[in-house]
C-alpha cells in the first residue's frame, strides 16, 4: 500500500514536466515551419542606416566599440544572473530564511515573482510604443534597485514586504533584455554574429550564478545572502549601464569608425 502511495506521489509530481515538455514540442513544430517558409527578414540597416548617417553627419559611430560590447556582455550577464539568483532560490529562502514560511507560503513567493515577470513582459509591449528604450532601461534599473533595497530591509521581518518586493523585482527585470537590445540596435548594427553576444552573455550568467547563489546560501552569510547578492548585482548593473551610456555618447568620425563587418563575419 505504501508503494502505491509513492507511485501516486511520483506521478503527480511528473505531470508538470510532462505538460511542459509537450508544450515545447508543439512550439518546436512552429519553428520548423518558419524555417521552411520562403520569407526573409527585412534588412532594416540597409534601408535606414544611410538615411540616419545623412541626417547626423560624419559623427555616427560609437567610440571604443570593443569596450562597449564588453559592457553589453556584462550587462546581460548580470541581468540574467539576477533572474537565476533570485527566482530559483526565493522559495528556499522563504522556508529556510528568517520568516520560516510554510511550503505553501513559500510557493506563493515564487508565484509573485513569475506573475510580476509575466505582467512586466505584457506591459512592456505597450510601454515600448510610448517610451524610448533608454528611459525604459533607466526605469527598470531604478525599480529593481529600489525593490532589492526594500527586500534587504523587509524580507527578514515582513511576509507582505517579501511578496511585494519580489513582484516588483520580477516585473521590472523582465524589461531589461528587450529594452537594452533595442537601445543597442539604435546605436550599432547588431545583425549577424554580433547578435549572438546577447544570448551568450545571458547563457553565461544563467550558468555561473546558480552555483554561486547556492554556495553563499549555505555559507556564514545565511539565507539573507541571496537578497544581498541581488542588491549587489543591481548596483553593479546600474554602474555598467551608466558606462555604456557614456561610451555611446562619445562618437568618432566615419573615417575612424570601427569595422563592424569584420565582427559580423
């Protein structure tokens, strides 16, 4: 009888993974269909770059472009790192942290993060039509910084503070990928191999930060280390984007501009 109960428990746990796997398979067929369709992506830069250069004159390219792309890599490493630090560990923080939440209450914390992330992504589609990418990034960075500071103060003593801070962090961190991509695309041509930089940076951040979060969680710093690490990453991200923005404002003449075609090949 106990073996039958164990089988039922395992079966109930496996269903979310089965549903997710089937969902991914369905969408994979959609991508296969797109691959065989006779459509081509529009070449935005060929059509618009010359017009922009004519309007702006000779000063069009970002100075110190390799350094700029290094900063872009770090920005995306941090952005996806924040997601991978906080979202996987927040339920564990709720159970093992100062609040000692029940499993049910801890799962709600994860729901607040994912719900905030989903609402942020949906809202960003509308906001992107009203606000320029640079300002979206600034709003996102400031709100994530405020949320992480609030969590550092309230997460150890207030359940509702933990829920609210988690939802705000999830909402505004969801803006960062698309907004920064659009902002960089307005500065330089990000088609070709350069476009892989964004995804490699995110993948690297997602790979490196979970072991780091797990290590410090079990260290002398304790469960609150997750909140402090998130705050540190948010501060560092603000510094990185400020550096990116300052470099983007420094232009060099067209004769001295960096040869992007070599990077794309």
